[in-house]
C-alpha cells in the first residue's frame, strides 16, 4: 500500500495498521460527534474502552443541557446513566477532562467550511445559552428554508385572495 496523502490537520489514525497488525493499533479514547440534523439532537461525546460520556449541548426554555455517563464495560445497552452516581464522580471528572481535550482539538483543527467552527462554542460545556444562540439554526418549523417557503406561500395566498376579490 502507498502512504496516505492526508492533510496535517486531519484527525484520526491510519487504519491500515488495524487491518494489517490489529494488536499494534492503540487508541485510548475516541470522540463522537453529531453535527447534522436539528440543533436539539447535535452532541459530542467521548468513549473509552469501558466508559462513554455524552454532552447534549442544546438549551432553550423547554430543555437544559444534559450529561450522560455510561459504564459500557458493564452496561453495554447504556441503560444506567451514572452522571449522578456518587461512585462514578471520579470517572465523570476523567471523562469530562477527555471531552474538554477533544473540544480543544476541535477548536484548533475544525475546518472553516460548512460552519464547523461553531461547534467550538456549541459543544463547550461552559458556554451559556446566550453564547450559543448566534450559532443555532432554530427548530425545524423555524428553519430559514421553511420561513422562506412559508413567506412564499403567504404571498401566493394573498395574490389569490386579491384575484378572487376582483372576480
């Protein structure tokens, strides 16, 4: 196989080692991101061999930011959120620290294309709802595309009403 021409800021490991020599492939944690869909479902998390931490960043009048911590080494189906479990306090601190390291990496390396830079604020555990507000698209029924479409439909309806009044 030829060497990869990946750019210097590309995140990740060369996966050929995983295929060619699986025992030599080492990665303690991996970041998980969901940057598509409605604001409410976007999130970032980190996973280690035995633990998974997720920070749900969305916040409005009906919803608060939320953290989840699962001991996936013992709870593969993620049925028990350990965030408020006193016995998991130390692990929560560790996973938050790993999360913050991944966020710092995102802040430094996120491409400027497709608005990925906004996630440096949206996924920040310390950012307030006000800090995040300029970067939110809005609820599905309030998206700019729908507003434009609704405006167009209203204009059409008004023209039809005017036509009907003339007749």
